[in-house]
């Protein structure tokens, strides 16, 4: 058997913690020049491509590509996309632990874990690569952009698979906390199982018929009555009461959530299925208009509180816990009028 060769490393350095794009030219291409293929393949158009070629921004492992370079099928090319401006997420990322293998971060609300869609540089991965000087850092798993808390990154690319296997093999213990309505008639704790599917391009995940692929344990930690409008957090109701004037009481519960699986939006879907939509959720039970990119008010009240596992590389037993708390439980009125000054 031959050892698998390591992928060729990009000759371009990262920009703001983001890797260069790599293209492989089709083997059966009929273009006369690389330039002709790039103009046809990439969106910016001939004028932009010509400018990038003139500036030496398309490169191979041997150096920049000239405007008249002949087409060679199978050739690898790297370049940096021109990224749209992003609104900075004005909250720091806490680092809970760092060694030569792992970085464990305490992610704030509103910051995506990894580059995706319109969130590229304003992601935990891109920011940590830059702040810690670790260009090869990668994510072991992902938290939703709106969820805060403990998330793990891998320092060495050749160890990534061993850490990611912890999640696929369910060999890691994850705990979350959440704030949602309180229903005294709902028996807890309980385990919720269902089949959850997420269609690309559709914001909300759905529970559908079929063999269950998602399991969550839900426990009640406490409950209280607070004064405030029930029509908050993007919900048309809280505890089923329609909005009335006069700041009626709102009955809140504080929950511990233990997912055994990791489907997209799993905890949010399962809590909503129990009639307990999380405070601050813009998707469940109803998809609302998305807030402005610079609106950091009323964060989703979902927090990844801890990760516990045996390190597959060092054999150490790890337990990492967030330093963050849920604002709607600690200071409901402040969360209700949150100007977006905390993460």
C-alpha cells in the first residue's frame, strides 16, 4: 500500500484568516489560455480577471500566471476572492484552553463558527487563526451563529480526523442551557427523539416521518415569573398568551439540554416541538424577517455550556465549561431591552 499524499499547500498566505480559493482546471478543457477559462468560469467578468492576471493574483505552485499562459488541464490555481464587507461582531472570543493539539473557545452570540455564506472573516475560525497566529487551525465541530458557548478547534491538520471522530462516534458529552417559556403541566425531564431534516436553502429544519436521527435529553433547572411583554424574542406569544398592554407576567424556564446527536438546529427544533420555543429565536416557531447585519440585540438564549471527553491523542480527560451565562435568565429586563452590548 502507498501512503496517501498530503494535499498540495497553497502558495498564497491567508487573508484575515481566510484561505485562498483553489481551482483545478478540467482535464478535457478546450480553452487556448488559462485566461479564457477563468473568464468563462468565474463571475467577476473579463475586465476583473484581466486586472487580477496583470497583478499576479492567480498563481500556481510555481508562481504567478501570465495573461497569455497556455491552458493545461489538471493544473491547480490559487487566488483570493474579493470579499464583500462584513459588519464586525463586536464581542471578543474567549479562549478557555490551548495546547499544541487543541484550542477550546468560548464563542459569543452572533459569530459564525466557520466561513459560510455571507459570514467569512467575521467567524470564530478566521478570527482565531489571526489572533493566535495559527493559520492551519480547523474546526472540530460547529455551533450555530446565534448560539454562544464552548466550541473546539484543532491545531494540527493531521489530527483533525481523530478529534472529529469523537463527535461522529458520540464519544463526547455535550451540554447546553436555554431559556424558554415554562409550562407546569409538561413533565420533565424527558428524552425527545425524532427525524430532523434540513433542506439546503431553507432556513428552518423540519421534523418528518421516518427512523429517528436526533435525540435530546431535556431537564428543567428552574422557573420564575418576570414582568415583561410576552410578545418578545420574535415569538407571537410566550406561554400562549396574546400580547396585551401593561407588561403582563411572563413565565420563564431555565433548561439543561443534552443532545446525543448533532443535527442542524436539533435543540431548537426539539424545544419548539414541546411548545417551548427558545427566547430570541428568529426561526422557530415562525421564520421572521432577518435582522439588520449590525443588529446584535436580544441574542438567542441558547448556550453550549460544556464539552467532556477523553483526548484521542494525549489520553487526557478534558472537561471544558463556558464562562458565559444566559442574559434572559440573569437579567430579563436587560435582555428585553438589550442594545447589543454583550456577547
